[in-house]
C-alpha cells in the first residue's frame, strides 16, 4: 500500500464513520418528543404529542382519546405521560449541560496553564535554542530544534484536550437526546426500544472514534509541513495529543463520577432504605441529579476516557514506529499502520452494528443480552480478518524495530499476531467480567444469597468476588504482553493495545447503551407510565448493567497495555537501556507508584462520601419540611440536589487530578528517570488490580440487588420482595459499590495511562535536567 493509498483510506474511513453516525442520529430523531398542536387542542388543554415509527408513520397520542396502539395499556401512557417524558428529558438535559459547561470553564483554565508548563519544560531542554540538533536515533542527521518540539507538542496537547472535551460533550448530548425517545419507543415493543437505545450509542461510538482518527491524521499532515523528513520530531510532538486527551478524561471521569454517585447514594439511602420508595420515584428530591449523573459520568466521562486510550495507544505506536527501519525509510503507510488498523475497525464496527439493528432484530426480552454479546464476538472475529489484510498490505515483509538500544528483526505476520492477541484478550476480559458481574451466573447469585444474614456478609462476599475476578484478566494481559513483546518488542505491545481498541466504536455503542437505557427506565418511572413499559425499560437496563461492567473491564485491560507501551516509549526516549529493580532508586519508585492508586482511590471515595452526606441531609430535610411530599401532593426541590452534586464534583475533582499530574513531574525532576520508571511500573501493577477488583465488586453488588428486585427465579423470590431485610442489605451493598464501580475504579485506568503519557512527553526534559536531588 503506497503513500497515496494510505492517504486516501484513512480520511475516507473516518468520513464514512461520521456519515454512518449521522444516519443513526437521523433514525433516532424520527421518534418525536415535541408538541405539535397549540394549547387547547389536546386533552383538557394539554399539548398533543406525537411519535413517529421507523417507517415515518405519524401516530398521535391524545387529541380525542383512542390514540393508543394495541401494544399500549390504558391509563398510563397517554398524552399526559408523554408530556411528562418531554419535561423530564428537558430537565435532565439542562442539568447535564449546566454541569459540563461549568466544568469546562475550570478545565479551560487548567489547559492553558498546563500548556504553558509543557512549553517551558520542553523549551528549556536546550535553553530555548532555535538551532537544529543531532537526531537521537538516526545517526549522522540533524533534526528540528527542541524549541520547535516544545511548540508543536503544546499545540498537540491543546488539540487533544479540545477533541476529548468535544467527544464527551457530543456523547452527553446524544444520550440526553435519546433517553425519552427510548422510553416512548418501549410502547411499541422491546425491539423498537432496543433499536433506539443502541443506535444512539452507535452515534456516540462512531462520532468519537471517527473524530479522533480524523483529527489525529490531519494533525500529522499539518505538522509534517514543518517537519518534512524529521519524523522523529514529528511523532514525538504528536504524543502531546494523547496527553491532552487523557488529562481531560481524568477530570471528566472523576468529576462526573463524584457527581453521579453523590446523587445516587443520597437517593438510595433515603429513598429506598429509609422511605421504602422505588428507584427513580419522582417524590425523591435527588432523582433528577441521579439521572443527570448518568450522563455526565457514564457517558461524557466514559467517552473522554476511551478517546484518551485510543489517542495514547496510537501515539505510542506511531512514536515507536517512527524510529524503526520503515520510519527511517519514510514509508508513510507502514508508520501509519496504527491509523490504518483504526480505519479498518470503523468499517468492521459499521457492519457489526447492522447485525443488531437490521439483520437480526431483537424481538423478545430474552434477546437483548445475547444481541449485545454477539456484537463483541462478531466485531472481534471480523476485525481479526481485517487486521490480516491491512498488515500484509501496509507493512514490509521484514523490518527492524528499536529495542532498548538494540535492533530487533520483525516480520509483518508478527505484528498481525500482536493485533490478534490484543483483540481476543479483550474479549476474554469482557466475558470474564460478565461472569463475575451478571446475575445470570453463580458469583452474583452467591452475593445475593449472602444478603439473608445482613449487609455485613453481603459486603464480605462482594469484596471476595472482586479480588477473585482479577485472576483471569491479569493472566490474559500478562500473556498478551509476553507474546507481543517477544514478537515485536515494545511496538508489539502498543499494537496489541490498539488491537484491543480497534473495535472501540462497537465498544462505545454498547457502553453508551447502558446509561441511555437506565435513563429511559427512570423517565418511565417518573412519568408514571404503565407497568408494561417499565418492565421493558427495566429489561433494557438490566442488560445495560452487565455490558457497562464489560466495558469497564475492557477499558482497564486496554489501559494496562497502553500504559506499558507508553512506559516503553518513555524509557526509549529518556535513553534508559536497563531498569534494574534491585537499584534502590528504582525500587523506591516502585513502592511509591504502588501506593498512588490507593491514595487516589482514598481521595475519590472520600469525595463521594462527603458529597453524599450533604445529599442525604438535603433529601431528609425536604421529606421532613415539604408538606405532602411523601403523598405525592407536592413537588421536590430538584434544583438544590443538582446544585449540591455540581458544587461537590467541581470542588473535589481538583486534588485527585493534581496528584496524578504532579507525581511524574516531581519525581522526574527531583529524582531522575530511573526513579520515575519505577514509579510508573509500580502504579501500573497496583492500579490495574485495584481497578478491576473495585469495578467488579461494585458491579456484582448492583446486580445482586437487581436480582432480588426482579424476583425472576424461585431463589430470587425467596430473598425478596422489595423492602425485605435481604433487599435492604443488598441496597446497602449496592450503595457501597457505587463509588467503587463508577468513580474510583474507572478513574484508575486513566491514572496509569496519564502518568505514562505525561512522562513520555516530558522525557526530553527529565533526561536533560532531571534528578536534581538523586542523580
């Protein structure tokens, strides 16, 4: 594959992905949630609402009665309920927009300050000299000045930050656009509701992955106008793109996680445990904040997180490729092999999506979970074939890779196996996560059964499940690392990480589907829709809970490989050939790095607890002081709860973010690159295990609670119903698990990636001026 072909394929696939996302958006938008008749023309002066089915047929609800289809029940799903759906959707959208815009003001100030830090640190490597410097890897050639690298790395950082923010915001807008539409489509059947939720997730998945690919490609081409044949400098500066994306993802994940879990814990403890009212009951003052949190945490935060993983794995692979033999030969197709893999992944995910929405439509409740699992299997199988084609078309038969001061001979089929092992390891991690977090299997049912004797045994069983769930994912990651490094050195690990993320469009679609379905169920409950509608949205939500856990496992697994690839690139750029763990500098760094995930988790958990405490007090106050609230005759003050979550998340997200960003800078500057290498290794080993156990314990507690609430088996019925002692114990376990699975756990994968990519970006400074105390 020549330069011109690669040059055409990458942007073409990105444009196709964006076009497909817009088509899915158009199909979702055909479900209308808008008044079309003036007041007075509806039922008792209420506006008349409409929905349109996939064929464009307009079905009026209200107006003169008899507007319900055969699939609807009388009394709960008429024009008043539809009007309430639109009203609730608007409240959720306004709350999410308000939080994100406020958060982005804080992030804008941080971005400017950190961009200045990047420029000053990198510019000072050669005292802001404008003279060309000898190339580090290509002997006998000169490369662009360090000042130019400082400027372009700063620009790449800003570009990555903006793209990450846009990705998160677009995801949030799509989710708030689709939640009520999913609720309304549930009146037509489970298949229509599933298609709406999944298509909405696909909009986010394809927009984010296509946008990330296109922006990175354009940045490479524009930066190349200055760098010309200095590919070392070009791809070193591009690493700033990954740093920008991951920095925004950290604050998005932490801030959004604190927001959503403060509201969720407050709503559950007072609403379910103390007042014994259902989840998402409109009488609960925290219910709107809870649903807003699903969008700013599980959607916007997750979108930025996976964009950061994609950007970092691609940047690591590009940097290592640029110092290979085909980098020295300026073979664009070979160097941009990571971008070609991502391009092929978009096409594969497009075909895979059609299996769920068009080829094999969901028709029953039992078909929802298998349809989502089939997406993972089909995309992995098709991507394996696509990777084989791209590998033999783009890469030369033999080439050499930089291997810590030596040259390693690599064949193109070695690289294909790296992609393949990353793909299938990701699938293994996903299914292992499902086994430990789905109530269809014995681990979660054992946790549910432990609720018979109270909350204490529930917590004990849940913690044990989380610890045990680490075994298989870590073995899969270890095997991937060993095989890929043996075949293609550090480049192989970067490619394995990229292989795991090559189907990110499908992964994101499945991930986003969960919070959209959760919101749809909440809207159905708050709007007072019929029991049949709530059963359908609950079925969608139940499948979404499991897929959300799979998505978190996938993100953590890919983060481990991405972090190791970035670690290898950092060591190469810093000129370190050997990391001796017996060295006191390295070992001290490893111990400190192993401690950081615990320190970070303590900060985020306490932040959620502090915010939840204020939320509980506010919800109790409203139940005590607002007459008629419990009887449904008064409206809660939703805005005060939204304000508590917003203020807490914006205030509390700063210290954990500062810890992650300052740790590599302080250690590298004062203790040198060897201690920093130990810090990164320790944080990686510790962080991955803490993240997996926290996420899976939280997911198991959540689904154990839902298992009891659903009462779908004789065993579950013996533990229920809602309000029983076993159910109350399950609610307490779920409340403990909420910050583990939605705040600390998912944020830890960003910690290990962000520290590694930050170290890579600042590696020239650390190599030249680091070790002020310990040299």
